[in-house]
């Protein structure tokens, strides 16, 4: 699980690379962050780099766990008040009115209360895929 924040001052479409969708999708900037899941955090980070530009992306792993689908549902339910709604009215994982650090705190709290087994992830544990040489981050000591 991860949270990503952007540093763009001007809103950019979340599907900026797909010009057919870019005009219809939500736009995000430095006031937004996104909570998500991925089995391969390094690949996911690179996808954000491609869409938004590496220099504008602040990607931070939150937790490593096996049951990511149930964990994501639990955390997104708690974040429902901040979820951005698209043109169809459907909420997505992008958030407004909450900081990335607050999202991380909520996510860790929800995971701990849910009983889902996880390992909390400190940003110092993984400076990025190039620095570690690993495609998937590993907690210290593994």
C-alpha cells in the first residue's frame, strides 16, 4: 500500500497519457494525494513518474501485506469523506482536503484495528527502486 502526492501547481489529468480520456477524467495537483495498492511498488511508482513526471511525484510506501484487497477496502472506507468523485459521481482513490501524512496515519491505524497482518513501512526503508536495486521494497532486516 502506498500514498502518492504531487507537486504540480496546475491541475493535470490523472489519465494524461491517454488523450482520449484526459479531457473527461479528474485533474489533480499539489492539493491532492492518492491512496492505493500494488503488489509491485517500484512498477507503480514508475507509472506515476510516466504520467505526472518524476520530479513532481512523491511516492511513499505505507505498508507491506498479503491481503491487500481487504486492506484497501477498509482504508478507502475510512477515507470516504476525502475521496474525489469523477464525472460519473463514482469516488476514486484520489483525495482532496487531506495530506499524504494524514492518509498514512489513518491507513496504519485502520490496518492495526482491522486485524489484517501488515508491516508498517517507514519512508527511510525504501528511498526508491534505483537506490535499493529491488523491484519490490523490503522492510529492514529482510
